[in-house]
C-alpha cells in the first residue's frame, strides 16, 4: 500500500480468472485470490444463487477481489445539484418518415430537466412511453400515472433520497419528443442492482459517490425502455442526445446508472462508453396453455405433484382466493394491504419505501391495470399480492400477510399460481415475479437475463469496475446455465427466453 493516506476497500465477487492473477492500472490494483470449490454459489451481494438441493454438489470458482486505491486521499468536495442542459440541431432531411406532430419540420431539439413529473403533461409523457414500446409491450411502470403516484405520495421525492431530475427533449415548437425517468440519489437503496461496494471504494479514495444519478423506475426491478422517445424520423438522434445528456450530467456527480433497460438500449449504450452489467430474475412463460392443468403437464412428475399438493392446502385451510381489478379494489383493501406490506418489510428488516397514500393514488390512477390477489379467511383479509398488468406481461410486485398469520403454501398460491392462472385467462405471454428467489424455479419460473448500464465519471474507477464486471458476467452466465439444467420441466420444453 502506497502511503499512509491511501484508502482500501475489499469487495467479494466470484471470478473465473486464473489463480492469483493481478491486474494493474495507473490508479488502482485488483488482486484475485485463488479459486475455492464450494457447494453453493454466492452473488457479489452475499445472496445464494444455488443451493445443495439441486441433486448434486456443484463446484464453481469462487474468488475474492481486493480493490486497492492508492495515492493521497482526496478532499471530499460538495457537488452541485442544479442540472441544466442545452440544444442541438437536427441533421438529415426526414424524407423517409416525416414528422407526425408538426406540418413544419423541426430544426432543433432542446434538452431540459424537470424536478417533478408534474411539470410534464400525462398525455405527452404517455405518448412517449407508448410509442417507445408499442402497445403490445405496454409497460404500466413507465406511465405518468405510476411515476406520479410515487412522487405525489411522498415515496420518490428529494426528502427520501429520490430527487426527480427527469430529462425532457422537445423541439422549438414545444412539442415533447422524448423523456427519461431520472433521479438524483443520495443512497443506493430501492434499486435492486447493487453498487454499495463501489460507493465504499469511492469513499476510501477520498471521493464522494453520492449524489449519483439513477435512471430507473423507483423500487421496481422491471425491465423496460428508459429512453422514452416518440416514433419520429430523427428518433435515433434524440436517443443519442439523451444518452449524451446522461453522460454530461456526470460532470457534477460521480456516476449515472441505467438499471433494467431493454436489451437493445443496453447494447446501444455500450457504444456510448457505458459499462455493461447483467443480472438474473425468474419469469414464467405461457406456451399457449388453455388452463393451469395443461401447464402442469409440461412439468416433471415430482414437480407437478408438489404444486398440486401445495394448492390443495389452501382449500384445506378454508382460504378463499380472489382476484380484484379496477373498481373492485376499495379503499379498505388498500389500507389492509398497506398493513401486509409493512409486516413484510418489518419481518425482513427491509426499508419502507412506499407510503400508505401511494397505494390509494396508484390504484385510482392505474385502474384495471392493477390486479390485487387477496386471501380471505372467512370475512377477514389475511394476505395479498399486488400485480400490474402490461401489454403481454403480468408483473408481480409486493406480497404480505397479517402479523403472526401462518398459512402453509399461501405465499406460493397468492404470488405465483394465481398470477399464472391470470396470465392464462388473459392470454398474456409472461409472468415476472420480481427479483431473487430460487424457490420460484420448481414452480415454473426460470432464470432470464436482466441488464444495467453504468457510466463512471472517474476514469480510474471506470477501468476497475469494468474489469470487475467482466468477471461477474462470466459467473452469472455460468450460474444461469446450471439453473437451467435443473429445470422442473420435461426434457425438450423451454420456458425461458434465455433457454
């Protein structure tokens, strides 16, 4: 270690690199320790990807990465949070498409920042979101209704460490051409793509990682477009300028992180110098099933038997399951569900990100896009699972039950089996059941890849983190393949897009 003022941080990560390899840069050093065989795989965040119940011991390389940053510690400086941008001139004739919004062809695009989504009309925001994805891929979390519910309820606001800094692109006629959901963050909670060790490294080096910029849907690990752009002949130019804006803003902060973008955006951002990271979730795929039993027939006998036994337990406990949508969901349902939500966060030492008001506001604004699964014991609501319905997907979000209530298999029924039945009835392609959870595999949910893109303003840190992500990516891919090999489905049946 060079000098008494040097800072050091240790980050744990699986690595496929050769034993005892050392990589150096002018500002830092990565030391990779020897491989260690293990019977389970740990993510960089300490979560178990794979346990011994998958029939056989699995030996995968496991290493520790030590990131040591030397040189005199920097004096921490405050960062300005006032963000402002400019304008650029369009190029090209537009002969292939023309402009749908104006008879007069626009010449300029102006980029600005809004400190609240209320500064943008719901009509303009939703037009950008719908044209960016197409109605068949409608994503409820990208709507003005959902994002404004977070802000109006006090959930994603400056006081909670989520300061809205949404980027707006508009032409000289004030027509909104594109928007980007963006937040200035003072912490890394509620994101589901973890970078706490990166923040520790910055601090040890004498620099401040926070504030940082986060392009995402708060508290929502759902893949979707992040550059929401109208379908115009110059949309590629707008995309490039919006990405430029994200990078430009890092002149005043440490970094910008685009979490859970579409795969296409992820590849495009690589060309703009963003670091690429992948993760993993568990999704269920609809193979044109007519009913739940038809889905079960695609599974191996032991898994099929287990699911049937779990579902029988619900009836044996005299539990009634109901699926409520739109006006069927009353204020009392949201008040009770908030109790369920708080019970879940309290029991799991989680953070309470959402206020009681959020559920009421969101339920009113999102209408029949909300699917609330409730469990009743007699006349009493005892548990519930919140879902949102998209163009081709049901998104499972939150689950909870009454304090001290215990109903065997109720979690699986409310969160997984009811969502599958709903997807079949509505002829939807996918159920996304949220982040983490190996137990989802034996219930028909298989791993799929998720994406994130990261731009680090400090060149030395950018190189170090890029090297780390190469190693992490190799290991995530290896784990996903092992999990696919443990599929609960019959041979030859593939449920996942990544299979």
